[in-house]
């Protein structure tokens, strides 16, 4: 019975230690730190477990010192907004093209002029 209690205590202790080791890594990931900075924090954090020294604390401090990687910012594509008068002109040109009054080349040339002026 005593061995079971010791085993349970050991399992709980190991889970707490692993949670503590992963704490700087989780904080860094939540901040958006990636790449070599995250690898450094991870290595120092696990090294702190193996050597039982201050490297874990250094890893924790680095999570707050490093800035997140913002090399790739998510950008929403901007829609081209065509003014109403240009839109009406394009519709008229399209109608003229559909009726055969102007050719496709003339339509494309006029359309390009309108798009260049946006």
C-alpha cells in the first residue's frame, strides 16, 4: 500500500515538474515567439531540469525579453472600389460590346483606361 502511495506521489511530482519546464515554452508560444528564439527558450528550459540550476529561470526571463516574430503579417486583400460613374461607364461599354457596336479590343482599351485612373 505504501508503494502505491509513493508511486502516486512520484507521478504527481513528475507531472508538476514537466508542467513547470513547459511553462516558459507555452508563454513564448502564446506571445508568438517562433524559430530560434523559441528553440533557445525550450533548450534552456529542459536544460534546467537536467542540471537543476538557474537555466530554467533564464528561459522564463527570455520569454518576456524576446519580442514576437512579426515577419509575416496577416493582411487582408484590399478590394478595388470602383466609383459609381466608372462602374456605369464600364456597364455601358459592356453593353456596347455585347451589341457589337464596339470591338473587344476597344472595350479592353477603354476598360484599361478606367482601371488606370482608379
